[in-house]
C-alpha cells in the first residue's frame, strides 16, 4: 500500500491538514525571455496556479480568503501554505522572504511548500530557505515532468536533467524536503518512458512525488498540437494501469502527493473524463487496493 499525502500529514501533524494555494507574484524565466517565452508547452497563463489566490493581495489576505473558502471542510484543522503559481524562487530574497515569513507567522500554518524550477535556486535563495526551515518545515516542489530528452525539448522545459540532480542535492544538503512533479501522458512517450521518469525520481531520493495526468488546456501551445491531431490523450483505463505500475516502483517511505491532478473545468479540453475527479480517484483507489 502506498503512502498518501493525507496519511503522511495526519501522522506528522496529528490532525487534518489542507493545502492552501497562494501566489508570490513571481513570473518564470521560461516566460520573460531569460530562457524562453510562452512558458512550457502545457502551461496556461495562470502558470499552473488555477486555484491560487490573486497575487496582488498581501499573503495574509490570501490566506484569510482561502481559509474562508474551505472553512466547512476544515473545522479545527491546519494548513500548508503552498506558493503554487509560476516560479516562486524567481525573484530577490528581499522580495520573497517577507512573503514567506508572513505565511509562516500564521498559527494555523504548519508548513511552507514552494513550487519552483530546479534552475532557479541560487545560493542566496538556498540560504533563505535554510532560514525559513528553522521556523517551520519547508518543502520545495520541483517541476521535472520527464527525463526523456526528446520530450524535454518538445515541452520547452529549458534545462537538462543534471540541473534537477544538483538542485535535489543542494536542497538536501540544507535539510529541505523535495517533492517532484511528473506528468503522465506526455505526447510521444511510452509507458516505459513514464516509468523511467518515476525510477529517476526514486533514485534522486526525493521525499515526495506528484503524478500528474497531462491536461490539455485552452490557450496553450499544447492545445494547438492537440487540435492538429498531433497526439492523443490517455484513456482512463490506460491511465489507471500506468499509475498502478508507477506506484509499484515507488518505495513505501516516499509520499505520493498526487495520483492525478485538478484541471480547471472551464478551460479543460482533454481528456474529458478527468473532469470527474471523484470518479477518477475512486477508480484509482479501487485498482490500487487490488494490488
């Protein structure tokens, strides 16, 4: 049986813990011209932060608004402050540290989770993360997505696999936990390619992994390729079988933070079945129980 995020959080913090999606106001080097423009091929204008609060609001107000939205589901529980949109270490320490500290000051926040790119962790940012980690646990979520070189180029990720390796090593050296994002179903990838990426993450000793179904979202360059018939998305039964094999390869001490993913129903093009997340999770959990 795999170790789910809910189980891990309950064991670690002794209560129900919800993740609150926040915005730091950062952009991305794959959008501002430093590496590229337009972002990764699958990335929407929100920078994978469809459920994050408006970046123009102070962090304290973002937290308050997010808590109010889920108050009925989290009576007496705690929260993880999750800076989700774009690349949340792609700014100066002077800009970022006050925002992160403001989140950590909230008594109901038990940990800080920061989504970023492996190539956006300079020494001063690492030193900041080390300071923050002394206050409350800090997790860094790295977008690896795949290790297949042809796919890396196609999705415009913008860095070689070795950069991910060095980032994990540096983060571990300062006591920061790593969660790695992997996309299942990228165009041109076989099941073996996807499993090889999972094996790579396992070998990196990341503490957690997110298995994210590929979503085709309106307004992305991926959507143009999909409309042109360049690839097909996975069927539900295909996805379930791949996830089963992924989970078999993941050690029991690595936390699986996600088995599928949330897509914005208003902008989701494909696969249509993924819009019914409750059904998908039920089917996944049923299949995994049969192991």
